[in-house]
C-alpha cells in the first residue's frame, strides 16, 4: 500500500522530469 503510493508519486515526478527535459532541449527555457 505504502510502496504503491510511493511508486505513484515517483511516476508523477518522472513525468515532470521528462517534461522539463523536453522543454529545455527545445530551447524555450
């Protein structure tokens, strides 16, 4: 249960990280 919630939050963090990488690599940052 706790591990599942941790995985969910990590998944959200991973999505944000990918989004940041995409924006920075696009040169808009």
